[in-house]
């Protein structure tokens, strides 16, 4: 035992020694701890905990440890007798044990984390407490909540605790969107790569919740997109944590928030706990942010200087080289040689007109073009199906940085061939048959409201059969098989929904035939 070593650590920590004393208290209370559990419970950086463990006597049981009870009295005058700051919703937890049990099962069955997206799973307890805090602080009956990314499944917790709230999730991870829809709790799902755009249907919400990549670029982008999805009097709830060892990183992140001219309504310290993220103590604060009259202009300015490198890992990490698929001039010239339009980041010397990837997805290109070339950077591969559906060009050539699988539904629109890093998509002739015709009409109108295009397709089928179908009757047929289709465009529809379109479209055409 080295009591002097413990005292030295506490002296060096100064007023911040409260966390370290709490960790020491936990070690001395007779419980067995793993390193990960002790980090998370004390919300203290792993390196700090490891330094403490080197200075105290320990007994071990497998991978667990504790200070022997015979040595605990040696540290009594160093312990943090008072508990950590009070949990604002702890008094509510005993009333929701059934919800917590279900959340544990849901989280256990959820898709695994993707490191390239900086996924770190929040604990079931944290997810439930977020939902309880939302209800304790805001009136949620009839409120519209937007989750800007939801790997943690907080949207499901909100629907379990507050089923009267309207909940929409925007996420890049197709697995998460499919899993949320499979739970059938009424969560609306939208696909988006926030580096490119917020879906048009994800607007006018009362509250937005986000747990973004913990880089200044990631926090700034996700919060800016959250504000895009809010009404003027809305709020953003942001989970963000930094180690007590890295105050400059926390400052950079908070500066990115200050640049958006946001008011801080509240900060709940160490509110969020995680399985992982031990460098920041497996914990993060919860910010409640209020937009001001100067926020929306600041958001516009922030998005005008958008960067796609927002993560800590992978090809779109902030330390990556940021290379484009079109960086190689010879490959770029070959891929773009006969294109009428270039989409994305291409060498400046190429003469063709060009548009940004974000602009391409945001609205239809004004002029009719026959041949389009798209440069798709590494890390943005999830956008490829949408980039192909965003045009009616006869031939689309995509310059890829990595092999990218494509959904089967694109086979209804294109003949696809791949040669190394180049994908060619040649538009197929219009199909013969009512069902195939309606499906193709939907997929050919990527920027249009999916349900509206579907409705017009059914009306056209009825007309070809010599009958009349009203708009209301067409809508009713669609709602019976695809209630999710209202208000969404194909570009923001999750892939599992698009994959179901052949079946659901067929069901509406069959039902139409039975009614005529």
C-alpha cells in the first residue's frame, strides 16, 4: 500500500479530486469492480483510474478487484462521503422497471456498433433516464421529437414512456432504421447522411435529441442539422463528454456551439453513461440548448463551410487525408470524358458543368442530361443508392473509392455493371405491366413525395382499365399496406422500405383490380 501515492494523486487533482475520491470510495465499499464498471460508475477517465489502482492495495477475483476490507480504514479520511450530484430523474426510475427490462432486451438485440461512425452504446439506464428527463422538463403530449442519429435507441424509450409524442429518427445506418421499424412502436424513420442534407420531411419539430461524434466538427454539424429540424422556439438536447484531462478539446466543442449563437438552458453533468468511451470516463454531460434569433443565420454559415471529415475513426475521420474518388486525374478524365454533368468533387480542369453532392440530393437538376458522372468519396458510400435515384439520366457513371453493394430494388431502374472502381448504371426501358409501371414511376421520381407518385400511378392504372379511382380512394389503398409512405421521398426512405416496394405496390394494384 502506498497511501502517500494516493494523497499525491489527490493533491495533484486539486478541486477536481472529487471524482477520484468517489472512485476510491467505491473501491473501499466491499464491492467487486471491473475496470470498465469502475470507470463508468465514477465517470472518471480510464487513465486516471489506472493511476489510482497502481497506488492502492487490491485483491482480485478473476477480472474483478477491490481494496481489501482490512485496508479500507486506512483511507477513510480521504473518501468522498457525500454522494455525487443528484440525478434529476432518479425518483422516477422505480416506476419504470418494466420499461427498463424491455429496453435491456431491445438494446441487447440491436445492431452492433460501427466504429467508423463513432458508435458507443449508452446503457439502458441512460436511455430510460433521457426519456424521463424529456417528460419531466417538457410537455410531450402531441410534441414532435426529432432524433438526429439514434444508435442508442432513445427514440424507443420515448415511445415506451410517452407514446403520445410524435417521434422521427434520422440516421445514416440502415440497420438501425430497419431495427427501429421492426419494433412497431410508431417511430418514423428517415435515411440521411447529415454531411449532405437533412431530409425535407424532418422539419418543424419541437425538440431535437442528438449524441453525435465527439469532435468539434461532428458536434457542430449534428447540432446545426438538429436546429434545421426545429421550430423557432424548439430545444436541442445534446450528449457530449470530454475527459477531465482534455479541457482544450471540450473548449473547441463548446466554441463550435457558441458559434451557433445558442443559449445554454441547462447542463446535467455526467448524465449519460456508456459501454465504452473509457477515455472520457464512459460518461457525458447532457446539454439543453435554446436557439436565439441569431442562430439560424449562424447555422446557414456553418453549413456553407461544411466538411465531411467529422469522425474520430475511418476514412472520414478528422485526421484522414480527405482524398476524393476523383483525385487521380487520369482516372477522373476517363470516367468523366463523355459526361454532360459532373456531380461531386472533380479535378478543376475538367470543362463540364458540375454540382455538389448535397445539391444533387436536395433538388432535381434543372436541365435534362443524358450522361452523368458522380465522384463518390470514401466514407460516403451509403449515399450511392440515393445518388442514382436522384436523376432520370440515361447513363450514370460513378467513380468509387471502395466496393459498394447495391440494393436489389435498383434493378428495377438500371442495368448495373462494375469494372474496378467504376460503376455504370444504364437506365432500363419503361416496363410493361401495371405493377412494374407504378413501381418504376415511384423510383423515377426520387425527389417527389412517394405516396403522391404512387397515388397518381394507381389512378393511371384505373384509367387504363376504364374505371375511375379518386385520390382519397388511392390514398386509402396505400395506407393499408404502407402507412409509412406519407410525406416521405424515395431519397429519404430507408432501404428496407424501398426493398418492400415491389410487394406493397403489387398489393395495391391487386386491391385496385378487386374494387373495379
